[in-house]
């Protein structure tokens, strides 16, 4: 089985390294000439959570494009781990090298499967929700930042196995991806996708606007309120899409932690709202040093993924008639930061809160 891992940032680079170390025929593909040079010179380098570092030489020379790969057998699997804005272009470039019966595995955040299906067809698309974190310390050198699993599933619960009748099934893909971390097949991919989307819309985007570590930002009540409002809007749009959002890690139910209409009307707060704030405080403590990947992108002058996270929620909300004022305010703020009209800071988050939430009831109770 020939595999191309397209996109060698933190997630893609770590996956490429792990699959290569497992003895699979992997070709790393990256649009960065610096990464191509680093992989050719030093190999794929990974630092695990315990600090242990290992290196593996690529099975095949790294390429700037899948279309540049040496002539020969086409790829059976395209593992897409690009930044969201690059997904369509990278996939279209790689499709001519995809074998008949080959599959595309989407590892991007947001809801990338529909976009990939528009290019290769829904039957050939497998979603892969990445539940662990990794970052590129430097070109070709990857650091795992958190534990988690890979969850693979079909584009929709009703869709046939994307490889039914072919030699590549979702089960075999889960075994293959298990070289990178624990992997399992899920029956309802949209439920898991929307769960991860809700977390990204809150933590990544709020971190990008606030310019600080998640734990530091979540110490502030108004920041936690923004997160609760984001969860509520995502849950409302998902419900309008007939998606039942899966609990995060099997326990953290987005629909239950989202602020309710009743809680917005309670001027002195409530025990239920205090409990939700306490949960976010606990999350902040657990991930107190975590910095937003979107913030890193902004700091490095790269296009942020905002249009594929909160922007996706806003677009779908507009189509379905579901209001999403907090997500819309966050989208505007990130775009302003990217354009140099604003900066990532606590003051920016406070301005978003004032504009989108304001002095709504439920703001007077102090928690934490």
C-alpha cells in the first residue's frame, strides 16, 4: 500500500513519521521547501510527551507536490493534513496520482469531508478526527503536545463504506493510522466532527483573539462566558443540521455545558451556570499552558483557519436561520488581527464580549 501524507506541519509530520517507522511506504508531501530540505537532511524527527526523541528516514524522498512523486504505482491512500485554506488545491494536485479504489483521509479541523467529496466523491472520503496535539518545533521536527485518539468514519451515517468492495476498508485504515496513535472507527462521524468543531471554535479562536495561554484567559469570567455562548451557538446550528453532537472524550457534553436561554435571563446567575463556569476553570487548569494554533498562525503571518471554524458555523447559521452573533464577532476580530487592524489581547476579547454579549442578565454572578 502506497501512502502520501500531504501537509507536514505538526499533525501531518507526526503521522508521516509514525507510519514510516511502522514500515509503511510513505511519501511526505509539503508545500514548504524548508521542510523538504530538512526531511532530506535530517529525516522525520519526533519528540514524545515524555521528552524522548526519535528519528526515521523517509521511505521515499519528500516532495513539494504529490504530482512530483516519481513515476510508478499510484497512491492507495492520500492522508490530507494541510491547513484548511490549502485543502482543495493540494487535493486537486494529488488526485491524478490516486489509485482506482484509493481513498482520501481528511485530518483537517472543521468539516473538511464535504469539500473533499466535491472533488473525489463521497465514497472515496474518510474523515479522521484528530484528538491529540502536535506542533512543528522547526521544519521537520515535531513535538507531541497532548494525548488522544484518532476517530475515523464515513461522510454520513447513511453512506456506504467509502471503500466497500475495494481492498481498502475503514477498518484497515484504522489499523494503518493506529501506527500514529490509538485509532477507532465511529458510526456517526458528523457527531464527532461537530464536537471537535465546538472545541476549536471556543479554545482556538478565543486564544487567537486573547493572545495568551488558554488557562490564563479562562481565569476571566467574561472569557468563560464567551466560550459558553460559542458552545450554545454551535449546538444550535448542529441541531438545525440534524446532528447530535457527541460528548468530548465521551464525557464533556457540548449541549449540556452551553449556556441556556434560561440562564441568560437570570440576573444573579444560577447554580447550573456556576457549575458550567467551574468546568471551564478546570479545563483552563488542565490546559493552562496550551496556546492556540490559530494564534501561532497569526504570529507567523499565516492565514488563520477562522473561515473553516467559526466562519463555518456563521455561514451555516445564516443558511438555516440560526443566529450566531458571538461566532460572527470572533470571525470579524480574527480577520481584523490578520489584517493588522487589531491585535491579540485581553482587551480585544473584552470588546468582543461587550459587543456580542454586553450586559445580558447572568453577568452579575461572580465565579472564580
